[in-house]
């Protein structure tokens, strides 16, 4: 075995999370020595690959599950507002990099695509109306439009209106300046930018197999997947950005904070259409409501996707159950993750979520014709020959201890960090890639608290002139930052007003 090498930071996995953190750390400390270790032969080979996720720049503009309705009819917009401002933080980082000139074009990874919500039936319409009433009063959603008029809907969603029953009750909202993001292109652009700096390497076809404590940091064992050779690298800080596979690595670290976590893998499938005659009639991401009993990540949506300069449509996702933690993972992933510390929460979740299990099984058993029926709720005249089924990425939802229920299933993301700040892991999947930058800023504040407050504070303020909290409450500042970001990322043309902000 080779003699241990030493770096400041090892990042496991070359997805959007590690790529973002690595570039951010290099901006804050150009002398930092870091290594990204990836088991596949390229970056963004799992969830960050553009065909493994929906590419929605989640900003709360169209996702109806971000604005739950209480029994008395009131709609809670807190989550939508928070995700919206987190996305503005991501946009600030991408704008900063784009303005540097050496990062490359933003057009490769972000495209303007309107975000719409679409509902059917009386209860759907009353929910959307109330949601619009509350949301449009907030400065982040001031541009939202609402309609129950079918002629307007035919302009907004020309593919979705023909073939409908004239008496159908429908409503929609639209925000013009939504986005489609190719997170795979972004990841690879970040990794390319990273390795143009000294002391930053990305090693492909290498699997992190174990971690052990050493000298206040970690010794990371890395196996070459082709030769089988193993080397060890000493790192002061380790980030487990291994997507669905972060859980077993977190367990392998043995840190106290890892105890009690389990994973619930959910697979996904899409219907994809590349026929230009169909694609040209739909330029939007249209989200609707999830079926009763289904998990929040299965809200159906019909999306324009812009990948490598080509436009396609994606519909889904159709959820499914698997025991793999990665699309390229092993069926043993789930059974091997069972520990004395998480078996209680895992059994409690299995017992208390029978509806979810039934839903996932029914989704897996669907025929192509049944899948097309779901699509026809959106696009009544859809023809089978235009659509093909594709496998989406894996999501490993978090199972954690709960004092009352024994264990709960959590649909968001959670950053788990060692008390001494020497290791952090990202668990969970949603809202995911769109809010990567906020999550990585949270990691920096948790694991590098002193540096974040002192030597890195100036650079952080330069890159991020306005963070989430202030954007939530300061309307004028929000408008200024949003306008600057939209111009820098070429989402809108610069007007004299936005130029004066720049
Ligand atoms: C169906 C679906 C739809 C989604 N839609 C959206 C969306 O519309 N908008 C949005 O913002 N987010 C979306 N997401 C979430 C988003 O895709 C993820 O949050 C994000 O891509 C996660 O990035 P990551 O870097 O953590 O993980 P990944 O991109 O999965 O990267 C992890 C990497 O770690 C590597 N790895 C694993 N184990 C090891 C090991 N032991 N050693 C070395 N390397 C290892 C893997 O090979 C992989 O390359 C969606 C996800 C799914 C599954």
C-alpha cells in the first residue's frame, strides 16, 4: 500500500454538492489543498446527471407541495419563500463565477423557462386561488399571474388544452421568469474550473471504502475500481457528498451524530419526448397536485428540458421501490445499512407508512398505457409513439429517530456534521440541487465557524451580498439582487433599470 498523502479536504463524490463546496472553498482559501474522489468515470453520473433529475430551478414558483393548505383553508407560504431566497443565493454564486470570465458561459446550464401550477376540479381551484392570493403579496412572487380563463391557459400551455371537456374546471398560475437548470453541465463546469487551480484534483474511478480518525482529522481509504489497488489519504476535513451512498459512509465514520439515521430509497421513471413537433408547443414547467397518499416528490409535472442545446419534454416522475442507494448501486445497499442504532426507527417507518409502500408498489406495477393515462391528464392528445420510458435518479429519503413515533421519514435534506467540524455528510434529496449553495454555506458555518467569521468573512460578503433571511424580508434588496442575477445569468436582457443596479 502506498504511503499516505495529505490534503486539507477530501470530498467524496463528484456531484453538484461536492463540486459546489470544492469551488467555494477554493474561492475562500486559494491555498487550500483538496481532492474530489469519484467512483464513476465522470462527474455528475448519478442524481446530478440532467436526465436523472427534473432540472427545475426550484424557487417555490410552481411546486404546490411547498405551500400546504390547512383544514381551515389557509395556505402556509413559509417554505416556498425560503426555497425561493435559497435559489437566489445559488444564483448569486453562479453569477459571481460567470462574471469572473474564466468560468465559461452560463447558457450551458441555465435557461429561462416559465413555471406554472395547474389544477383541476373545484377543490384544486379554490386551493390555487388562495395560494395565489397569499403568495402574490410577497415580493418574491409579485410577478405571479392567475387565471381560470381557458383562452389564457391555451396561450400559456398550448399543448395541454386541446382535447379537454369544455365543462372541466381548471385554473393555473404562471411566473415567467422560472428556470430549467442542467445540473450535470453545471457540475462538470464547476469541476473543470476547480482543476484549473493549483492543488485541486478530481480522481475518477476511485471508490472511498473506509474512513478512520487520525490526528484530529481522517484517514480515507480509496480503492481504484479498475486495478483494485488501495491508497490512503489523510485529510483535515472530509465531506461525504456521495448522494444516496452518503449514509453508509457516514455510518462507517462512526461519529456519534450518525447514530439512528436510516435510508428509504425511492427510484423514479420519466416519460420523455424528443419529437420537435410536440416539443415546440410546450415551453414551461407545469406542476400539479400529487395523488392522495403519494409522497411529495411524486407531484406530476410536464417539463421543458434544455440539455446540451436540445429541447425535450419530460413527464413524471413515476416513483418506485428499490433497495439500491445509487442508480449504479447494489441491491444489498439497504440491507447492509441496517444497524442496531437504526433498526428501531426503520421498523417504525415501515409500520407507519404502509400507504406509501402500497403507493410505490402500485407505481412499479403500472403498464405503459396506465402511465400514458397520467400524462393525458396534462396533455389529453398525447400519442404513445412520441414518448419513451427512462429511469430517473435514486432518492434516499432520511429515516431518523422520533421520540413519539420511534422513527420518521423525512423528505428534505439534512446536513449531519461531527461535533469537532472535521466531517460532514449530506443526507436526503429534496429540494436538492437548486439549493446546493445555501446547504454548502450552512456546512461552512458549521464546520469552519471561526474562519467563516474572520478570514473568509470579506470574500463571503463579496460573493453573497444578500443571504436568505434578508432577502425574505427586504423587498427592495430582493428586487435588486434578483434583477442583477437575472442579467448576469442571461435570463433577461439588461434594461436601463437593471443596468443601474449592476
Ligand atoms: C428523480 C429526481 C428528480 C429531481 N429533480 C430535481 C429538480 O428538479 N431540481 C433540483 O434542484 N433537484 C432535483 N433533484 C435532486 C438533485 O438531483 C439532487 O439533490 C442532487 O443531484 C444531489 O447531488 P449530490 O452531489 O449530493 O449527489 P449525486 O449527484 O448523486 O453525486 C454523488 C456522487 O458520489 C459518487 N459516490 C457514491 N459513493 C461513492 C464512494 N464510496 N466513493 C466515491 N464516489 C462515490 C456517485 O458515483 C456520485 O457521482 C432530483 C432528484 C431525483 C432523483
